[in-house]
C-alpha cells in the first residue's frame, strides 16, 4: 500500500508543479505594449564581425530582436501604428532602463520606427 500512496502524492506534486510552471513561467500570449528601440551594426564593438548573444552574425537585415528573458528562437508579432512584423529573438538586451525590446534595423524600417528611435509597440508571442 505504501508505494501506491507515494505514487499518488508524487503525481499530485507533479501536477501541482506543472500547474504553477504554466501559470507563472510561460508568458501570456495576449498583446502587451512595451517600449522598444532599434539597433544597427553601429552599436557593435567590431562592426565587421558583429555577433548576437546566440552567436549569429548580426547584419541588421534580418527580422530579429533582442529581449532580456525570452528564449532564443521565440517569435513575436510586433505592431506599431497599424503596421506589424514577425521577429525572432536572437539577442539579449536592451540594457537601457524602461525599454523591453531592441529591434533589428530591418524590423524597425518595416514598422516605420526608425525616425522615432524609441516608441511604444505592442507585442504578442506566436
């Protein structure tokens, strides 16, 4: 009988852990509005060999973004003034207080964000 009780408690603990992991660890897929900026190769220490945090070469021509905590490869729909683009997280940052997302130059151009430099955008995880 003891093994059956242990198994039942173990299953309950696993289910409780799974519930809390889903509740707290997975970001909500609903749109969230955050402050975003964009960055180009000029931001790199060595513009000829600029690398992102996941090791990819950064050219600014890909639809990518930097985020402090989202896993690499996460895709986000970013919307600004009625225009939207899908970006892939491949870098860490931004490291400036009050900003949550750094867009590649190509993504910022598609959104029309270049002149503003920093703006409030809405993001949703795909």
